[in-house]
C-alpha cells in the first residue's frame, strides 16, 4: 500500500509498504479520510516529537475509515463498521489513570500512520478510544474528533463563565476550534496573523478579530476593550514561548490563562511574580485528550451544530501529501483532508 513515512526534518516520503495485518485485539481500517494538523506541521519541521513518535515512522494521526480486518479476540467490531480512532489510549492501570488523569498517563499507546491506504489500530485504542460513526457523517469531519477532543479538554480546564471575555491567541485549527466551542457562552476576541483564517473565526462566532501584523500591542488592545482590566480567560494556541508571555499579559486579575500550545523542547518563559501572586492568576497547562472528551468531540461533530467543515480548506489525494505540507508551511491551508485513492 501507499503510505507516508517521516524520516526526519522536513523529510516525508510516500513509499510502498506492506499492508498491516491485525494481531490479537487489533483492527485494520481502510482510511476514508485523514486530516492534516498543526502538530503534523510542527513534527515535520522539527523532525520528531518527544512523546508521539520517533523517525523513521509512519506518519499522520487524525483519521476515520472502515474496518477491513479484525484480529482474534475482537468481539464487538466487524468488517464494514465505519469508525474513528483516537491517536492514543491510556493504560488504565498507572498512578494517573487510577486518578482519572488519563492525559498524564506515562504509558499512552500512540498510533501514527493515517496518511496511508490502511491503518492498524492498536488494542488499547480499540478498547478505549475507537468509536462508531453515524451513517451519514462524512469521514473528513469525523477525522477531526482527535483535535476537537483536545480542545474540549482545554475548554473544560479553562473555567469560562457565561458572558466572560475570552482572548484566543492563534488562528490555526486549534485556536479556531476554541472559538467555535466558546462562542456559545462567552465573548471571544480572536488574534491571528491571517485575514482569511480570522474571517473563518468570525463565521465560527468570534465577536472581534485582530491581525497582529496590523495591531502590535495585543495586551494594550485587550485592556482597552475590558475597562483596563484584561480578559477573564486567555487561551494560548500557538506554541510560541513569547506568545505565552503575551497571553499572561492579556489576563485580568483573577483570570485563568490556558497555555495550550506546546512549545519547543527546553524553552522557558518569564513570569512577573508580583502579577502572578497579587493578581491571583491561574496559569494552566493542558495537554492532549481523554476518552471522555473523545466521545464528547464525536457527538459534537455529529450534531452538526458547529460548521467544522469550514476548517477543511480542501480535499487532496494522498499522492499530493508533500505539496500539502509545503502549503501548510506557507499557511495557505488550515486543514486538508487527505483521501487515499
Ligand atoms: Zn492533531
Ligand atoms: Zn496510565
């Protein structure tokens, strides 16, 4: 079958590899659609990821498709089932899993390889994090379950109250998903660097959008819009240390700052101790998702209450993958649904 392999920094190759065969507890799906992700771009540019993978490796982690083979011991799934599988599953046994802190599980089983014709789903994911799709739900929409699950996890940890003024920094798919989910109950101010994405942010419910190329003093503008106090909640969705510092500067006393975008290894930020202490800030790191949010994400997508299709810039055949990564690097597309035919 045709599959993408990541060899290192900006070195992604489409190659013929053997089709996967499911071992005990595993299933194999024919990929219906695999969506690209900001994390893929980051991993491709950095040539690896501390937790998810080590090159050379099959690549891509958001997909939905149809089961074509089941391993021994798999009882409640059949060939022909349409499914989405999260890219990880917790062990359910460790210190953190026993405390229901599944995203902190040090034994997460990761799965990569969605940019391919077929994808093997490991047994822990089959058991914990594989879900059946409603008949009419397109694969490309269902494939966004994983990033949306991360966002719902982030929203749940952000302590947003009705009518809060929330600043979202970052107009990538994750920032835009935060906008879409939070706009239902809060006033969302979205900052990004790309007018087309900011326009989509408006369609998803942002009450105001700002291009940081045109308005440089982000905390100043936020204060001017909030009687000088700052935002009730700030969501950082870029993964750039200097933007983490800007996020903290945008916060009002008593605010929660969700530092959601993962920064490069070994980077640090500086926090003013006086502001942190006397302003009673909550600085919250939030990583990845849990089985609860994977389920919540699929049901939100399937409800069709939010037009998540706005995040899919285009559909492309798998053979165009290298070009698609170049387009992502140039920020010409948000998400692309790769179709393996
Ligand atoms: Zn992703
Ligand atoms: Zn665990």
